[in-house]
C-alpha cells in the first residue's frame, strides 16, 4: 500500500517549535539557539515514522501574499511584522537552520515568491487528486481542503496531533469542508485581517448561507451592496480551493531522505549536525531511526 502525501506548513510548524523552545537554553558553541531546530526535527521525524508517507514536502512562506495585499491592504496588517526573507535565510536563525537541515537531508521543500505556505500546500493538494494526503498545520484555513482523501493533523498543547476529517469539520462548523470558504468570508478573521461582514457571527452566517443555498449573492443579509462587496472580497482572501489562485510548483518527489549508507553524500549533513552539537539527531541518522 502506497503511503500518503504529507504536506507540511513549514512556517506554522517551526513557529510553534520556536515558541515551545523559547526557554530551552539549547545552544551550540557559537551561541546559536538550537532548541527550535531540535523540536522541528523531532516533530517531523515522529510524523514520518507514524504515517510512513510516500512523499513529503515542507512548504514555506516567501514574503507576504502579493495577490491578497493587492486585493486588500489590511490583510494581516494587525499581525506582528513578519521577518524578511533575507533574515530568515541567515544561517543562524531557526528558519535558516531548518531549511539547511532539510536541504542536507534531501527532503523536498518549496517556497514561491509572492505566495504563502498556504498557497503552496493548496497547489500540491490540487496536484494530487485521488491520493491520500495529510496536511500538517495548526491553521484552521486548511480545513476547507479536507475531503475523502485528505485529513488535517492539527497540533494541540500536549504535543500530539488531532485528526480532522469531514465529520470533525461538520461537527465543529455545521457545514462540510467545501463550504467553509463561504462561511469564513462572512465571519471574517481579525487576526488575519479578513474584513468579513459586520453583524454576522458564526450562527447568523451559517443560517444565512443555508437559507440562501450557499450562494453569497442570495444571502438576505447581503442585500446592501457594500456588505456583498465585503463578502466577495473576504471570500477571495480566504479561498484555497480555487486553482486559479495557486502558484506553479515543482513536481512532487518521492520521500527518499538521505541514508547513512550513502557514504560521502552524508558529509554535509554530518558536518551540519556536529557544528550545531546535535549528536542525538546524528545518532538517530546513523542508526536509521530518524525517519523510520
């Protein structure tokens, strides 16, 4: 049986690791904070060992979403300023170390300029119809991609992952996953800067859409043209299901991480782990238990 495709929201996973290891005190000889990388490697390893994926791709943000910012300047305006791509590529940052580790391990990672990790994950979701897929992220926006072939693994505070399938989405939101973009458009999201429609909370939004047969143009509360405009705009900001919004991404590669039997090819990874004093990770690599 062929294993699932694992689509990892790299930014979401790594930021969680940064927060979890904020006070770990783990550093190498050059005082680089290695705690987040240790947690990131541990999380990725546990996931691959548990699910035995046939393909793994770690998806990264590549700057703010050009399309969304062009549509609405307030998109994610309330969030703390995101580090620049130039900062994240510095080798001593958590992002720089994580990306260098993945490269040395030969694990596919993808970032597309002007797009967020959400868009890259969605592009691969569209690229793999009919294949079993696992989306690894705490971001609720991915729940709209859950279907008969796709589940989302969302981390909880205990360090484990809750499985979200169609039933869980229906129970939580009162609608199937494919209808979530419409519901999200009416509700809005102040954290992400999605305006939504004033006066429509979850219950009113759900009821209005059900009565309108899940058509924005038919929702009674949107008779005001300004409110309808807000709803259409918000839908364009949250929708991950429309393939026209997605970037062109490289073909998915089989999950074939570097193996210790490959000799000289392992030198880059070995030197990298030793420079960061990650002997435990190195031992797992040598014993073949890092990913399997």
